[in-house]
C-alpha cells in the first residue's frame, strides 16, 4: 500500500493533535519510529515533518491582514491545478461565512501548495483547513465550526 505524506499528516493529527491528553507530546524521534512501525516510509514521514514545520512557523506570528474582508482571491495557474473549482468554491464559502479570514485562507493555500500531491480533493482540503485552524491561536471558533462540519459529514457516512 502506497502511503502519502497526507496520510502521515492525517495519522499524526488524529492520534496526537486531537488527543485529549495535551501533557504528553512525544519527541520527533519517537514519532518517527512509531510511524515507521505503522508502515509509513521515511521519505513520506520527513515530508510530513517539513510540512508541519512550515505550518508551525506561523503559529506565534500575527499574520498580516492587508486585504479587505470581501476581497476576491485570484488563484494562480498552479493553485488552480492543485485546487479544483469545488475546493476553491469551498474556500470562498468559508470566507463568506466568516469562518476564514484572508490571512487564514492564505495560510491554507500555502499548506495545500506545500503538499506533494498534484491535486487535492475536497475531503483532503477540509482536513488541511482543520489542521491549519487548530494550529492558529484565536481561531478556536472557526476550528470548532469546521470540526463539526467534518465530523458530522463523516458520521453520516458510517451508518
């Protein structure tokens, strides 16, 4: 089975970031060993760690918000190739609902572009949005809204 960097990120997010025990955080070396044992390749693990490092660099930085709230985002060709119309429409919807700010939108697009995938589907985008919002101070309400959306959607598929 070919695992991707996104699969590693999902594994880490579900098993550590969403963990109810915030006191226990394994070091990177322990995580690496566990991920190898879980069947992930060292290359994908390293890419996932780099992706998380890129996300973490914005954790304690106040992101500038130079754009008016209702500015229209024009996507580059590379961004359009990675994010299809449905994904771009979903990002716009979240902005219009005031779930995303222009700054959080840009961070989400940055993290999408940092993935090693040619295309990101809507389900992957929702998880990336969750990861980004979880990591950003002051985005707790937006994270809770997205968490409800994602988990309600998946709960309906389990029946």
